C-alpha cells in the first residue's frame, strides 16, 4: 500500500510539471500504457498469495481511475488558466471615447451650383454637362469666334494641340446640345462646370473657375424673357427686393449683348464701398443668341431666337459671403471650407 502511495505522489509531481498536452500524453503512457507502471504492478499479482490478489487488483484499478481523473482535472485547470490569460490580454475597454468623425461640408461652390440648378429646374430647364477638354470648333468656331477673331484674346486658352483645348467657358455644352437637337426642338438648359483660362492667379483671378451658363432657344424668345429670367435669378441669389440693370456690352456669340448688374444688397442701392458708390454690382454677361451661332448649330435664325447668360460661381460666392480672395476656394483649408454649413 505504501508503494501505491509513492506512485501516486510521483505521478502528481510529474503531472504538475507538465507544460503541454504532449507532455501529459507522454506521462499518461508512462503510467497507463502497455509497458507502463500500472501494467508492471498488475504483473506482480501472479507472485502474490491468492487471498491478497483481489485487494491488489482493486488497488491498482483505483490508481488507474485516480490517474485518469487527475489528468482530466489538470487539463481543465490548464484550459481555464489559458482562457483567463487570454481574456485579460484581449480586454476591450468600452469606456474609451471613440474616434470623432467630423462630417464634411459640401464645398461652397457646389452649394451655389446646386442652388442655381434647383432654381432653374423649377423653371423647366434641364441641367447639361460636357467635357472639360473641348475642340476648338465647339469652344470658339461655332460660337462665332473664327481663328483670327480678336475676341479670342479675351479668353486666353490652354491648348493641348492646335485643335483641342481646356474649355474656356461652358458655352460649348450649349453648342453640343443644339447640334444634338438637330435644329428642330426648343432648348432650355443650364450648363454648370469647370472652365480654364490662362490667367496669373491673384486675389480675383484664377486659371480655373466655375461657371453656369444658361441657354434658351425657341420660336418666341425675346429680350424680355431674358430680363425676367435674370431678375428671378438675381432675387433668388441676393434677396427678394433686388432689381437689375442691363448695360450694353459685347460678346461674339450674342447680339445684342449686355452686362447685368444687381442693385446693391448692402446699401439697398444708396451707394457704399461694396458697390463702389454706384448702387449696383456687376454679376453676369448675357444676350440674345447671335444668328450665326444658331445657324452653325442647325437652327434657322428666321424661325428661332434664343437668349444666353453666363455666371461666374466664385464671383457669386465672394459677393454673398464677403470672401476677398478667390484662391480660398482651391487651397482647401478646412477652416475656410467648414464655415459654409448649409
Ligand atoms: N461665355 C461667356 C464667357 O464665358 C459668358 C456669356 C454666356 C456671355 C452667354 C453672354 C452670354 O465669358
């Protein structure tokens, strides 16, 4: 019996030193395997007197059960230890504050484009866009600006090759639309988009800026329609009480052509520094579509007339928000941009 106790103690010591399942399996084989310790004990039985045999057999069996139970307990204990360790190392602190995701703001220029689009869609216009890389033909020729026309200097351009350039205005989209309609259907569109001119960038000039041009072509279109439309737009942009003033001007693609001023929203027309004491602020160019332009895009100028206008989006934004430098729109300083939450 003493020997049995020693075997148990030795086994328990070896078990507690085991570091892996493989070591436990080896230990188990050492005691319970075919050539193991318990088999040897069983073999001693044949040398014992008959009356001691049952006791001996039962004791060996008891050790076997003991060893099996201890192995299961030990494995369970090790598993719990590993689990506790793992839980501690992977602890998630749900009380930590999350990363703040500050929502972005629509760029002020896009806000204004959308506002103008909404207004004109409400008046039955379609929004049309076109490519920023254009043919000389669409950008100039078909707008009554042949190659040697001095007015081309008004729009110093970035040429890619002799026939291709970065569009200097969104008027080529109007040309494309008229040609698409084949000179047969009325046109009522606005064309927002980026345009490019060779300018030295400073507070009021940028080699890239945004424009919205509008075009209406139909069989009964007059200067009065143009004026009414522009008044609506000026009031939507600068307040219900605004009036507009048209001054004669020149554009190769319109005849007659006008510059359009809006009554000053700061001094109500009395004269202030914003309107340079004139009571009016220039906001856009417009006119009746030149018969040559209609003809070149397939419309019969004896039947169809049209009006067109072009607005600089930056200019509207600068006026409305008192922004003194056009470069703010493109340098992407968040402190500037996020002021304009709608
Ligand atoms: N296309 C002109 C420009 O970019 C603007 C304009 C459009 C003027 C339509 C008159 C009529 O300068």
